[in-house]
């Protein structure tokens, strides 16, 4: 689903990414952990199109976004970007729009879906997320955990093949972390690939198929995680 080779990024005179290699298989959950300033967020921003790399190659769902630092044309890039969803650390919901309006905004404006179809799909997503009764509420009326689920729902509305999460539990109470973990595992069962940036090692162990440790702009350790029987019971 995602293949990265030799990814480099410089800000000013600082080399932030120093030749990163990373693979994510279809339906796989890969978690990137490591200290602040290690390049995790920059990596995520490049994958989701918020930044461009200086060198390296990126393939998403078999399509080449860039090769040796040279990007594909804008039309092709837009097609590839539709396969990638992003859930921001601070949710970034539109405060003046209801939950339903937040979810249908991108499908209508980006994908050109008819409003009726977008609404029907959004209601299905809200039902999947356990938020059917919150469709007409506004973000200020939701808990942190509910806002996180709405943010996930907004990304799901674009039918991404690869979902990226930036610190999905950092703004949540510890008691809500397990709920988010269950939701992410359920998405994985649907075949969605996921890349998660987090400082929460316990959360990483709960959700990941593979944990990648990153520091000083490099992948320094790649650990396959086999979730033991006890964790499986917790997530059921």
C-alpha cells in the first residue's frame, strides 16, 4: 500500500529526514514512535501532501507520487491523494458546522458527490462509529473522544486506502484510549492500511501490527508486534 525509499527533507540547513525507507502492506497497521524532533511528523506531512520531499521515492497503492525527488503531474497527484486520509492531532473540525456537515463537506467539494449520496454515506459512517445520535450536534457539544471519532469519520468519507493518524490519543483522557484502539482495529478488519504517529507506547502495542522506531531523521528499529492472547481479548 505504501512504499518509501530514500526519503530526504531539509528545512534551511537542517536535514530532517535522512534517507527513510518504509513499507506498509494492505490492511496493515504501522505505528511510528520516537522522541520529539525525530522526523515523525515531517514524514507524515510528506506522505499526506502537506510537505514535499527533497529526494527519495513514494508509491501509494501502486501509483508513483514521486521518484528521486521528482513529483508526478498535478492531475496524477490529486488522484493519489484521494487514497490517503489524515486525522489531525487537534481534530480540526469546523466549529460552525454540525457533525454531519463536517463529514459531507469533503465528499461534496473534493469528490463532487451529490449531497443526498454524501449524507446517506455519512449517516452510515456515524452508525459505524457509534455516533448516530450526534449527527446534528456541533463540535463544542462533543467530548474529546467523540470529536476524535468525528475526525476519523470525516477522513473515512473520502474512501481512503491509507489512513494516517497524528497522535490520535494525545488530546484524550487515558480511559478513552482503548475505545480509539478498538475503532482502529475494526477499520483494519475492513482492509484499511494505517500509519500512526504516537508517543503512547501502550497504545502502540494495542493497535499495531508493526512498530517502527524513528530518531534523528532515520528509522532506527523495526519491530514486528504479535498481539498476545490477553490483548486480543481486551480488544474484542
